C-alpha cells in the first residue's frame, strides 16, 4: 500500500521539479536561462541588454548589462533551479517564473534593480520595481534608458548600414562552425562582419534567423 501511495505522489509532482531540479543551468543573459536544455525567458521582467550601459548616481556610467548577467549567475550558481511553464514567446522560449534553491529569481532581479518590470506584458512586479526605484538601487541610480528603448534605438540606427534596409540582423558562423545571429543591440554586433561566401547572411527578424538554424549568443556561464 505504501509503495502504491509513493508511486501516485511521484506521478502528481510538478513536471518542472521532476525534470529540472539539479539540471545544468546556463545563464544566457539577465532575463534568460537555459535549464536542462530548455530556454526560459523570465516572466514579467526585462533586464538590460548585454551591451547596455546605464547612468550612475555619480554622473558617470556603468555596464548594467554585464552586471545584470553577473547577478543572475550569482543567484543561480551551484543551486537547484526550477522553472514553471507559462507558454512560449515568438522565439520558442518558455515563459517562466524560476526559483533558485526555492527563492524566486524574477522578483530578486527586480528588487536588486537589475531589471525593469515588463509592464507591457505583466503587472506582477510593479510594486517591487517601485520599491527598488525609491531605494535608488541598480538601474534606478539615475534616469537611464530602458531595455526596450535601447533595443528600439539600436535597431533604427542599424538600418542604414544593412544591405537591405529592413534586415539588419547578422547571421555569423564562428570558428567552431556555430551559427549565431547578432541583433543590433548585441554586444558583438559592431565587430561582426558578414561574409556571404562563407554561408553567412542577413536576417530581417529573429524568428527568421531561428527558423534558418541560427541561435542567439550566450553571454553568461554555467
């Protein structure tokens, strides 16, 4: 009887816990994780892009994109990470709330000023963001450009340099023969050159690049 009860409980356990507790974790950027081979986009938050620089309280600037990745690595490093499933975005990523050792990562990134509440899609972290703003932590040290405005400005400024003015995404093949695409706000976009003779190409959208077999760069570490 006890064996039967244990078997039933195991079946009823959430699949995210069964499949991903203890699985390898790779930080892609400040709001994206690879856990157990699945890419998760953290629900309700938008972190600075890897190449983004934010205004500091002393009048200078700081690499908020790189710091956001570093904080994400600190939150997840060596810990059991579990993510739920809230559907998928246009890039095939699973939208999720993730926890590290039982502590919610999405909320911590907002509380530490390492991400904005993505109010366009969710109101879940608005109160936490308001509290971080009052404390002046992270991205709230001084008025600074949001991640979505940063992306929009980079996209607009890149159009004039692209062979096709509507298709500025660079599909690069690196030394390991990996196909990686770089959007205009990518950290390596400026130094990436496209050689069509090698099979490299330009894309109009990230969805098009993914469908063709290219992937986004990975900025963080395991």
